[in-house]
C-alpha cells in the first residue's frame, strides 16, 4: 500500500466513502423471548470514510475498501450468534471494520423492520471514528 500526500498548496479537501445502502438481512436479534425464537428483518445502512491519502490502485486491492467484502463480513457476523441488542451488533460491526487500517470513520444505521406495528422501522444511528 502506497501513501501519497497531496500537495499542501492545493485548495481541495479530499474524502472517499464506501456506501452500503439498505442491506436487509434476516437475523436473530432482540431481548424478548419471541425475538430469540424467530429471525427478523433488519436493515443496515453504512457509510465508511477511508484514508484519502491512499491512492486507489487496481493492481493492489489493499488500497481500497471492497464493499462486497464488507457486506459478506456483516452477513457472517450477523449469522454467527444471537445479538441481544442492536447496540451490541453495532459495536461488533465497528470492531470488525476498524481492523482495516484504511477505515477512519463509520456512520452506521441499524433498523428492525417488523418489530413495532404502526412503524416502518425502529433502530439506532451511531457514528464512530478513529482519533
């Protein structure tokens, strides 16, 4: 992985985000007994800000964050075990994604789609960034 610093006299600020929108999974989540017996639909939206100084190189895929791999990792994580709380699932997703050195900030939204009647969804939205 090659790090390239852009010229300081440039008048641009550069950002790169990986966006995964409306990933819907059937997972085991919740504190109630009925939630532990039956999987439920959960929608995940995530924006991942990556290091803007790593130049993308199609011959070295470690220079990018592959959204397909991110989706597969989230799917694997959600199927490994029952998550009591959405907040617990969020922290597990953060921990998994921050292992990649390119990841600088994550905006994550997790919603249960079918749990409360009269709503389209209920859930949480959390941002976490490296200091």
